[in-house]
């Protein structure tokens, strides 16, 4: 019925196919099946377009009436589900691998999730939560640089994870299983462009503690990062512990003592929002389970979590 309506509305098989997201041969084959079912041609095709035949003129009003009824039915079903579970959640997230995990967990627990809103700066994330632009925020902070929750905003720590280091295949340190941050004094750090300098400051502070007061940083887009890592040379990059699915050339190594780390936190409004402490707790538990489930296939340094209890994804300390 959608095919018939599109051809009638556009007067062209080519235009109708584009409107429906089909190829023209696929739409033609569908029309032939319809015409076999109704016992005659519905449209007369010509170089100038497609026009309804007498059979088509009989058929199309019923098609349009049926489609209006189906659209009304779909809206009624959607309205019922929305009323049953409340309006869809709006999630504010940083661009980390945990963002999609939270989306999946929330969809399982709550139902429909409206959208993910990327909020890479902590101040912006808290402000969006206070304004009511989002209902729940999954964000990060770093040692010595905690997120400051505004009045009326609750916060719960999900856990802290290490950041590893990525090196080109031909890097002199690539053969080591563990690298001291102090050994990377002469390297250029390739860091992703995301409008947030909190991680950059954390990395610089850890390098200062390792004995290096300055560092060379080059902010790059993800595709350029891939190119520069493939080219090799004295460059390194910080790597999330959990892979996002994007393949970055080179090897991933752990930093001795895990001095570079990030903490993931959930934030929600104390009053006036669809997220309360109980739901936030369920989302946190679901996120922890999803993270652990992802480690066997997405953890960038296999076995690290078994050797290091107490971190996000690790076996809890006894």
C-alpha cells in the first residue's frame, strides 16, 4: 500500500523508489506482484511517468483510507507505551565507549530512549541537567579534578578505569608489556579533538609528577590519528581501556602503576525528573554488568582486570 501511495503521489516510479528508499527495479517487481494479486494493471507506465488506470482509480481511495487507519493505530500504540513508562529518557554523555553501553542498558530497563546528547565538558553537562535539557548524565572526571555537582543534583560513581597508551608498531618501546610514563618524555601525544581540556590537564599533571614539566601535544581528528599512528615515528596516544570499535594501528600497552585514569559518574536531578535514586542505582548496576560482559571481546589489554582488583570491570576486592 505504501508503494501504491508513493507512485500515485509522485507520478513516477523513479521518484517513488527514491522516496521509499528502494531501487527502481525492486519497486517495479513489487508492483507486478500487486497487479497479479488484484488482477490487472494499477498504473499505466509511459516515458512521461505513471498514471492510475481505471482499476487504480478504484483501488487508491481504499489504499489511502487503510493507510490513514494504520497510521492512527501506530500513533495510539506509541502513545500507550509512552504513557505506561513515562516519556523517553534523554541521556547526556561524553564520547566514551560507555555511552553506547548506557544507551543499551537504559533501553532494556526503561523502554524507549529519546537520544544521546554529547556533552564533552563537565560544566556544560551539569548545566544541561539543571536546565532539564537531559534527564541523566554519564560523565567523567580525573584525580584532583572532580566534577562539582550543583545544588539539587545527585551523583554516583560508576567506577574508575585506567587509560592505556597506544604506540606505532615500530616504536622502540612497543615490545614491552608495561611502560613507564617517564619513558615517553620525548614523544608527541596525539589527543582527540573534543572541546574538553580536563583530560589534557590530567595527563600533563601526571607527566609532571613523572619528572617532565612540559609535553608536546597535537590535537587531531580521529581519521588523522589513524593515519599518523600508521605512519609511525615518535608519537603515542591515550587509549580508553574498552575499545569503541574503531581500529587504531599499532599496539596498546599498560602504563606502570596506571597513573593516567578516569572516573565515570552518573548525575541526575534530585527532584523534578524521571530519574530517582532507585532508577539511577539500577542503571549503574546494569552498566557495571554490561562493562564486564564487554571486556572479553573489547578490553584492550586482556587479563589486566584479573590482575588489578578494585577497578571498573575488575573482580571486587575480597
